[in-house]
C-alpha cells in the first residue's frame, strides 16, 4: 500500500515537472514574439565610456565622419560665486534738492550734485521720492524717510 502511494506521488510529480518544462518553453516562445515596450525602433546610441576607460576617437562603425565621431566630454568647473555687492553702510540720505536746473542730494551732511560721487557711489538720479546710486555696477534706490 505504501509502495503504491509512493509510486503514485512520484508519478504525479514527474508528470507535473514535464508539464512545467513544456509550459516554460511555451512561455519563452511567447515572450520572444512579444515586442519590448522600450524598443522604439531607433538606433541605439553609442555607449558612453566609463571614467576608467579611455574615450573612443571614432564611432563603433569605424568611420571617421566628424558628425558621427564620439568626442570625450570635458567638464568645466563653475567659477566661484562672487559676494553680493552691498552699498556702504555709511551712506545716510538726509534730503533732496529738486528744481528746474538743480538736482542734488544731501548725504552725510554733504551736498552731492547729480552725477557726483560719494563713498565711491555715483548719484544717477534725484527725485522727490529718493535717489538712485550706482555702486560697483549695481543700482541702489534710497528713499527719503
């Protein structure tokens, strides 16, 4: 009885494994027929050389056409960041003098004419609202308080 039961178990396992192999083969055949969703029909790009490998000087097909040649990528470091330009802290706008022919500002108890300089800053414009200064290529607007 036990022999019969063991024979039956081995027989069933053997037929199952044969079915699994034939099913796996059918499955692989079916996979070969299916088109990859990532395949768009375009030519594959040449592989980028790894850092430890030297760059190729011609394309994989062996031609020396300049349009198809591979060129090694050169990395250019970014220039260091410059600190922002800040108006000197000693500039204190006290008032403005605006008339037909007169545009002046009173800064730190000094009268500065239009296009005049104080602490290295140039006075570009004077209006009733305030003044515009140009310091190291940057424009600053100071309001009258």
